[in-house]
């Protein structure tokens, strides 16, 4: 089989958000955490990963030059093959990433750069699973009971807790499968689409497997999450020393 026909594992790293809930002047992906920009951490993990071949980095149009110099070059992330401009919502940023790798054979690992603590073990188990299922997402069981409510915040129902999972990234798909799914809905109103699995749920019957990840794999969203992420980094000293 020629090299170009081999299945590749490509990560799309999303760093094109505004970080409005963080309430800082610069988008949170550039915020310093333990002396490095937030987006550095997952990139370092993908760069070192035994199963990831290539990284597509999606960022704000005005930050592309900065990202090429101050992130990709400075930290020698040699797997980053493209830095592309994102869209106004996460779903459009993902679509820009997918278009950048259209036609490649293999699997795509869509990941929020705001999740610095994704581990190689999770990435590997996702890589093994997606070969069998074509679609799988990182997740943890909800520790809390979850309620579904109506518009006035009255409880409508209570899902059985054992069936409730908190969905994270990476979300991993056969590239052609997720590309077709995105292509078929991208012109619709996508305001309510908050993850990639949803796009498949909307467009196909394909079962999507949950792969148990770690509770440390949080999304840094609001200011208190920074302290939590830094505390996890202190605890996971091997993680941090490997990445420094
Ligand atoms: N993201 C993106 N393009 C967008 C919106 C989000 O690439 N138009 C990325 C973010 O950079 C982040 C991930 O998607 O890594 C998850 O999004 P979220 O945590 O919501 O980040 P922001 O959209 O930046 O934050 P907020 O919603 O508070 O504005
Ligand atoms: Mg957002």
C-alpha cells in the first residue's frame, strides 16, 4: 500500500474561540497556565503521541501568524501541517478543519484546545475503538444526578444516573463519515450543535461508542477552572514534567 493510501490519524485542535465566559481580554487559548499558553498542553500531548500522525490547528484569523511563530515554531510542534482560520461557532471551526483534510484516508481526532489534560492513554484507546466503530467520544460517568427541565426551570424528568455521561473531547471519527455528516447539515441553523457526535446523531443511525476518559480532562471555561487545571497539573507530576 502506498504511503498516501495508508490510514492516518489526524488531530484537529480547536483554538478559534473568543473565551467570553473566561472574561479576559485575550482568548483563553493564549492565556498563560503554569508559564505556557493553554493551547500548548494538548498540542504537546498530540505531538508526543504514538498514534497521532498529523495536527491541523484551527485558530482565529487574526492570530494565525502569531500561532505559527509563537506556538508551532517556538515549541517545535512538527506534526502541525496546517494552521487554518476558524468560524464564528465551534461547529464552523470544525468544518474549516475538516475541509483542510478532505480526501485523506483515516481518522480524525477533534479536540478542544481548552482541554489541556487529555492523556496519551485516552487517545490510544480512542484510536483502537474507532477502527471498530467509526465513531467514538471521550466521556466520564456523571457523578451528579442530572435533571431535564422545562423553559421555566421546573423538573421534567430524571435520567437514571448510570446512563448519564459527561461528554468530552477528543471525539474521533472515520474522516469520510464525519465529513459527509458535516457537509449535509452545514447550511442549516446549527445554534444548538455543541459537539461533533451531535452532527452524526442528526444525520445517521451510526452507533457512537463512549470511551471512558478521565475526570481531569476538564474544559477550562470559567476563571475557577484555571485553578482546578493547575492543581491537576501539580498532581499529575509525570504529565507536567513530560511536557515541560
Ligand atoms: N472554538 C473554536 N471556534 C469557535 C468557538 C470555539 O475553535 N468559534 C474552540 C475553543 O477555542 C475551545 C473549544 O472550541 O477550545 C471549546 O469551546 P469553548 O470552551 O466554548 O470556548 P470559547 O468558545 O472560546 O469560550 P466561550 O464559549 O466562553 O466564548
Ligand atoms: Mg464557546
